[in-house]
């Protein structure tokens, strides 16, 4: 039996099974943590996705190589989907070319050689690859398809940034907030997720492997279309700030979730301290719409937005939160990648000079 | 003097505060308000059991039904299936046996709990013959007569909603809204010759499992004339309105924010079965060669449509670009000259009945007649409501509109063939795109269906509508839309899960 939301479909479902209330018992939490540690690693899609891409290219090459009467050198003409980036297009054509050559299809760049057109098109759920060529007096067409969810997320074009920026984690689940783990023994991140209409806290090690997962469903908490929350960690105690509610638990005894109704104490604006002259810089994001790319602006504290001194960094989607509480010169920024739909965590660091 | 300065200062301060508040509201989701929507359909059924496959009215019904009912799964814009009423699913290797675990604690809008039996009843109705739906512990099992690897695509689209029929025949849903009021079209009191359009008012479902929608109400007005809808958008009487393709350019010129979907509607010609005989092969081929699709799309529809060469659109099949319909008047005339006696289009005209409603389709019918005449083919257009359009008169040709409603190309082609050509189920291996392409090519080569143009869906969206994130295949997702508050000076604290405002622009500030 294949599990649909699991290996067949996409990574997120494997780790997004809903936790019913009875799973708050410690034994269940332990089993969840173990299974999460096994199945949830950061960016696992890419590993499987590369294999899927290669396997798809192999299938196309096999079908083309099997066309009766197809021989001699061919000029490969590549027609990628119009929405693909150059990087995505190149990734595909490299694999396709490799697989064609592996099957002794002789490819050339000569203008006079017979043409083998290869088209790629995205549908709502698939990438459809079509090879078309003319053999004798007939057109030969071979078509194969692959579920898009099985493919690696598209690479984002590198943004011209003057900040040091590194993506350190991504997930198909909605990440509300992230914080670094200060404890040297543990390292890594703690995340607050809105997964399958539930709040979940995750502890992720420095390699991106999920070490522990805790379902948070405070009394009177309701699913929301605009879920918000912040997560902090002090030692092994995790505090979660929700609208009108504060909760605390420890990773050692996660079943002891304690929540109290109180006015939320949200994080103050994020300030970074320059390692060069100790000056403070303030973070702004420009977008207000959730469907637009966002630009992170870092401006000297005390100046207005869009000041000429601003350092800009474009993100592949809206910026959802930033947290600079734990390190004076760096912050964690959560953004949604509009191309892949994944939520991504970036570590941004203010660096001197260029 | 001093007093006046103080008053000025106070006024400026108030204005700054108001502007700041307004800016914050623009950036932060706001709960409340009524979303005014105008649709072109004059009547709509919210009962998926009544929707005819491919019909334009079913499309309007589906759009509104998604406010009231949920599906087992949904598809996001990144090709990922997301859990909705089903939280998990699995299937066997062949894709014949599927199991779906239902989300626990989901309630219908009357407060009653959703049970597996509800899902069984509605899924059995929507999936129809060839599927056996049974309840299992905490969920439903679906067993198909043949492999259905595209079952998720089917369940995430079309009429596959979960509902519970009430004794009075109406349906209950678990969606983000429920129907609060429905008023049928009626003569206006002041002027009985004028018709007041039908209205449906949807109210937010506070207990929706997926979270309360942002707006309190969605008020839908049906069947107002297209120009009136455009005007209503401009003057603020509508927040979202469908726009007829021939008015899109005007809307753009007037600065409206206009959204369009992928091509959702195929406009095509269908030969009557009586004309499918071999003797009329030449007639069908000649008309196919005479059609000027580029002019229809680029002139008649002002580049707001695409010439259609296939039954399925490129965005759904991925291979539609392989089909071509080259216009060749010379060849069409040669075929016409060789017509055997008695074939319509020669001595007696071929009657073309325009089945789709609206001025646009009338114009297209007339354009088909013009193209036919250029190839010496006689075509008589029978427009809806005209004297020559008696049902007693047989038509050899029909101009129809087909609205795509499935995310599965195989299911869509199957519905198309069944509905329009009286065909049977497609073979099970049709999920292989090469097989599907071969089947579509065979259908097109029969020339019983001649595609004309593909129309996207257009909607005008006012600037006060935020988080407009409609899917490319036409799901408006209105539950996620929020509105600016009408007056920032008098914004009341909303009830329900109002979010803290003011700093969504600032990622470091409170969320």
C-alpha cells in the first residue's frame, strides 16, 4: 500500500500527519519524535527529486531510442516551459542530453542535421516532456510525464545582495517563526509550524534533521487563516507567544504544556549591530501582499526606510518573520518561496564592506 | 492665533495617525466587511448533483459552492495536494483501491458532525458509476473498476464536494461560509418591466475547521449586464466582478485591476450525428480548413482569447501545441467543388445553431458563417431567441462552449466525449499522456468537433481587495480574501480572531 500523502506524493505529508489529542501522551510523543527524526530532514526533496529528474530523462531517452528507423546524428532543440528559470531549464537539458548520449543517440550542433525537438510543459500537477522528430515521411512523437511534486524545487536566482545570506532550512509546511538554539550541545533551530491546521513546535539539529516534534493545541485555540506566533528558547524551555496567549513547555517533558491567557508580548523590531562600527541597523520588509516577492531593507537605525544607505536583499516571496534576538549581527528570516511554495529560513548576517 | 495653530497641529496629528492606521490596515489582514461579487450567470445551482459537465452555469455554481462545501483534498499552486477534509490517503500499487482518513471534529454549518457516511454518500454521487465508495474506520475507501492514478486530481476539482442532503432537498456543507439569504430574480417594484437580479448572501462560518474567513459576508449578485458590472466595479458597488472577454480591453484602459485564469472555456463547433456519415467527410474537412481562428481570437476577441487547435488546453494536457489547424481556403474550395449531391452547405444551407448564451457567441456564430462563405459554403446561423431558431428545425452544426472543470486531463476528455459525442469511458491506460494524445488526435481527425478559441476567465478586482490569490484554473479562494476597513477613523475592534496589526511590514516587530 502506498501512502498518499507520504512517499508517493511529497515530503510534507510524511511529516504532516495530524496529531490527535490523545497523542499528547508521552509515549506517543516519543514515537512521533523518533519517526520525525527518521523521516524529516531538511531539503529532502532535492535528493529524491534529482533521482526523479534523471529517471524521467531516462524514460524519455528510452522512448526516443525506440523510434523505428531513427538513426544518424540529430540536432537537439530544447523548448523549456516558458515559466522556467534558466537554471531549471539547464538542469533538465543536461540530464536529457546525458541520457540520450547514454543510449547512443548521436547529437550534434550542425544546422543541417535532422531535428529532434524536445518540449517541456508544466500542467497543474505534472511536467510533460514531448520529443518530436521526423523519420522518413512521418512525424514521431513520444510523450512522458512526471508528477511535479516529485521533482526538486526550482533553484532561486541568486539575488544581488550585500548582506551575507544563507538558506538554512526549508519545509513545505508553513513556518511561523524560527529561533536559533543557543545550547552548544543541541545546536540547530526551533521552529513554530502551522501544519495541517495545527500548531507544532519542532526541534531541528544543525544538519536539518528533526529531532523532536510537539503538537501545541492550547485550550480555546482555533485554526486561523492568518496564523501568527513566535517561538523562543531559553535552555530547554520553549515559550510560544500566540495572539492573546502565552505557552511554555520543555523538550524534556513536552506533555506539560502550560498556557495562560495574557496580552501578547511580541518581539520588538529587529536590530542588527554592525561588526565594523557597532552601529545599529534596522530590518524592514517592503511587501504587504502575500503573493509578491519581498525585499528586505536594512537601514541605519534612526533613518527612514528607503534611505540611500539601505542594504537590499530580494527574497523569493513574502517575508513572514524575522528574529534577531540571539545574535547581535545576524537574524533568522522566514520567507515563502513563491516558486516552490515552500517556507524557507535564511540566516542573514551583516558584514563589513562588499 | 495660538489657538488656531494648535487646532492645525491637532488636525495634522490626527491625519497622520489616521494615515498610519490606514497603512497598517493595508498591510495586515483585516477581519470583517462584506465582499460584493458580481457574476454573469443569471442563475446558479449550489447543488453539485445538478451540474451538467462542461456547462458554463456549472462553473458559476462550482465557484460559489466552494464557499459552502469542502473537498477531501485540494491542489495548491505548486502541484502539491493538500489535505482538506481528508488528512491522509493511501492507495495500492495499481491505484485502484484508495483510502482516505477523515479529519476529526469537522462540523457542518448547522453544528452537526461530519461522518464517514456523509463522505460516502457525496463521493458516490460525484464519482458515479465505476467507483464503489464505502466507509471505513475514520474514513472512506474508494474502489475503482480500473486504475485511477489521477484520483487526487479528480477529487481536488469539479463537483467532488462533500455535503449532507437535508430532508428539504438542500445541502449542508462544512465550508468557510453558509448561505444566509437567497433572493430570486424578480420584477422591480418601481419599474415592473425591469428585473431585479438574483442575489445570494453567504455568511462567515465562525466554526469553520479551516479557520474563520476574513470577511463577514459575501454578497453575490447574478446576471447583471456585462457593462453594468464593469461600471459597478468602477464606482465601488462591486469588489470583484466577472468581466466579459470583449470588455477586458475597456476595463484595462480604465485602469481596473484585471485578473485572468488559464484558458477555461473552449468554444467549438460540433457536427450533428446525422452529419457524421462518410458522405459529409468533405463538408467537415472543408469547414475545418475555412475557419480563421486567428481573426476570431485577435480581432473579434481583441487578443483576449487564444486560437484553439485541440480539445484540451495546453495548461491541462501539456501537449496541445502538437495540434495545428492551418487555414487553407484554396483546399476548402476544392473540396466544396467536389461535394456529392445532397450534402448540406451546397444547394441547401448548413444550419448552425448557437447553443451558448450571450452576445459573444452570437458574434462567433456569424463569423463562422462568414468564413464558410469564403469557401463557398452556405451556413445559416440560428441565434438563440431568433425567429429562425425553432427547435423543430434540425441543425447540422452547433456552436457550443465547454467549461473545463477537472484537473485530470483524462477525466476531462472522458467527460467531453461522453457529453458531446455520446462516447463511452476512455480506456484505463489513458493516464499515459502519449495514449491520451493519440486518443485526442483521433477525435480531432474525425472532424466532428472543430475547436475555435479558448477563453480565459476574467475578473476585475478592486484595490480594496487583499490577498486575492485565485488559482490559475479559476478557484477564487474567497475565504482568504480580506478587505480594507471602510473608514480608518472609525474602525471598530473586530470580533473573532482579530490579529495584532500595525507591523506586518516590519518583519522584526510583533506579528
